[in-house]
């Protein structure tokens, strides 16, 4: 049984509109709401921007493909670049959390600043588009249909591994540093929650893109495998099973861009608080003027000197005992 092309375009259009609206709302919320204009949300903004661009490209590309014979190579490469940017930005979230907890927990060295985060985002966009558009100018089919899907799957896999390592490292930091500050422990737990949230984004990327990557690789390596002979026409056409797989793969790509913002808005406290505020739930815990996450940051800032003193006392005690 073959999925009708009009049904495919109809559902794809619906998914595209939802993805554009949800990611657009995320971008606008981060820009307009003071509670969301934080350093840690710069990479969240970049992930949402990548999904936003990808959703627009999918909508334009599929409509052009359905209604006319148009060269869509540039749009296809733009889609691949946007998805890679989203994955690399998700990886940047893990690196950012690792730095602020393990490498610079007291923010004395100022390793992470808003300016540096923005520069990192700009570099990601420039580097990825240089690679993808460069292969378009060279007309490199090998890279796009074979190397690019493998690169994307490897990037998602590396991202998952990094998240697991960073999560375990941050968990061990509570005991390894020897600090007893409640503010520091709460801050670590907050970052663990954020890491779990974006790990869901990583798994969403993997689940929704693995089929598309398989379709692209299969199309490149075994084009004869996806063809079927139709005696009534006396010609070979794309097999119905592969065409259905192709349609479902495109649906999943757009569903991925829908799932990711839902994860932000349901898992991150500041986003949930904004929803509760808009819905008028003034008595809800998430709609209090100071959120749990904000309180943690405030407590940490107030107790930073106390934490530093605890660490210093530990060093002094070790020196007195001859351990150093």
C-alpha cells in the first residue's frame, strides 16, 4: 500500500506549521522575557533557531518538490546544515554546564561569558554552513548522501556520550571537591536536571533522524534496491515500500522540531513559570516571582564566598596535617 502524495504533503504542512510556531515562540520568549535572557539560554536559543530554520526549509522544499520540478539541492544542504547546528548547539550545552560546575565553579576565571557564548554560536553557524554549502558548489553527492548522514549520526552519538560523562562528572563533584554548601549542591542538582532535559533532546534527534539517514545512505549505495518494475508502464519506478519509508522519514524530521521545544517548555523551570504566568495561575509554584532555579542561583551567589572559605579551610587543614 502506498501513501498518497497529497496526504504526505498535508501532514508535512501541518507538522511544519507546528514546528515553526513552537520554535518561533521559543525564540521570541528568550528574546523578550527578562527571566529567560540568561547566559545558559544562549545555546538553547541556538538549538531552537536551528530547528526553526530546518522547519522552514522542510516546508518550502517539500512544497516546491510536490508542485514542480525544481532543483532543491541548495535547500537540502541547508536542512542538513541546520540540523547539524542544532546537534552541535546541544553539545555546547553539556560543555557549558561542565565548565561552570567543574572548571570554574566560583566564576573567578570568568571562563563562560555571554559574549563568548554568542561567538561560539556564530562560529558553529559559519563553520557548518561553510562545509555544507562548499560541498554544494563542488556538487559532491558522496558527501551529502553518504558522509553527511554518517556525520550526523556520529555527532548525535558523541553528544549522548558527552552528556553521560558530564552528568557523572558533575555528580561526582559534590563529593570530590569536599564542599558542604547547600547552595553549591542545589546548583549541581539544577545542572543535572538541565543535562537530563537536553539528553532527551539528543534522543529525540536520534529517534527522528535515523530513518532519514538510512534512506539517504540506501539511496546512494543501492539505488537499484529501491526500484520496482511496473509491467503496466513497462518502466522502473521507486518501490512503494521505499516511498512510504521516505514519506515517514520526512514526517519524523518535522516531528523532531516539534518535540524539542515541548521538552524545553515542560522540563525547564523558567519556561514552565512563563507558561503558568501567561495562563494566569498566580498561585502555582512555577509562577512565583522567584523560581526554584533562580533561588538556587541567588543562594549560590550569596554563598559563593562561604563555599570558597570552606574550600580554603580544607586546604589549610591538609597543610597543617602534612598532606600537602
